[in-house]
C-alpha cells in the first residue's frame, strides 16, 4: 500500500508535509508514503494577497486533487483554508501546533521599535501591514510575495528591492530549520497572528474519515487542544464573514477546561483597532468564545473599520 499525500510545492509546504507523512507512515506501520506536489493559483499568481482575496487561493487545487483520487490526504497550512466547509471533504486531524507568533527578521537583530524612521519592512499580509503601521507609522511597508528564502534574501540585496526587515511566521522559519536568522518574536498579546497560524490541517475524503486505518492513524497524530484553538480563532473569521487575508488577528489558548480567545480587527492604515478577549469553559468553549468575541467586535464597530 502507498499513501499519497498532497501538498503545495513550496519548500515550506513540502517540509511540513514531510513531517506529517513521516508521522502517518509510523502510525500506519511503515507503509510507503509518496508526496504529491500540486500547483495552486496562489503559487502561480504574483499579485498581492489582498488583490487575490486570499480565500481558497492555496487550497482549491489541492482539494480538487483529493476529490479526483490523485491523493489520499492533503496537508494545508490551516490559516490558508477558507472557513466554509468543502463538500465531501473533512479536516480529520490537526497535529500539535507550532509557534503561532509572527517574527520580525532583520540583518543584525534590530528590534522593530528600534528601526530608523523610513526603514523598509516587507510583508504580504494585510494584517501584518496594518499592525506594523499601527506601531510604527514612520516606516515604509512594502507589499511582497514569494517564499521564505526569497523574502529573507531581500535583506541582503544591493538593489532597489532591498529591505531592512521582513515579517514572517515563527512556524515557517522553524519548519524550514532557519533558526539562525536574527528574529524578534512578537508577543501574541500585543500582536495576534492570523487565525490558526502555526497549525496544520490534514484533510481527507469523508468516506475515509471514520472506521478506516487512515482514520485511526490520523487520530494518533492529532492534538485536540491545537484543534480547539484553531477552530475558535477561525470562528472569528467566519463570524465576521472575513477571508483569510483580512486584517484580523486572533489567538486562543487552553488551560484545563477553559479556552481563552483574543481577537483584534484593524483598519488597513493601522490607525484604528478594536480588540476583545473572552474566556469560556465546557465542551463547546471554543464555539461560545468565538460567538462572544464576534458579537463584542461588531458591537464596537468592527464592520466599519474597512
């Protein structure tokens, strides 16, 4: 038996998918695993994420391949998935989450607050753009695309594309083994990251999600706390009817039977921000926290920010 695992073809996507593939192979008793690289619209377009809309640009082709039987499992960065269910498919497992924080990477370790006025900071995320502008309106924020290595390379460029800092995910750097870079982690309390950032979503066909050896293997590598936090954060996106590229940050953590969810909505220019935090307990803590957070944000005027 060979298990076919679908992924985007980027270095980061392949690295994190290989981790999942290895874990599944061990859980299934050493079956052969083949990684299937699939090109998505988000990989071929050079347009900014804000102009693409974000929703589904990295997921649709993977899901089509899963439905067509080209692969048995697909691995997503959970933050890239639309919040609406996909017919015939189910997220069957969320492995233990990586570091959910953003990091600011510079050539010499200069902190974001210490960058000289006018420094050029690169990021392709509307949320990160708004957050940088909120704390450092004197910096020039550059909308960039590309993989982690190409973004880091712009720090050492001698041309017009040279940057003084880039904002990336800690999870991406860790999964690629790029821990040597001078990175300043940004605390989630002040800088909530994208909903479900650092989490992976393993998606399968509904028929394979229960009562199969694959389902049993997925249960072995799943982490319920990571899944609960990711679901609560994504519940904020769904409740606000916003896409995965919207300027919204959310962060959840579990302590015993309590789940605490914080979220912030930013204006695109970073000049306005609405945030709230809710703690809920019980089996449906994540769902209730998300509903309460959404209601509080809307009552405070979040719909009028953008």
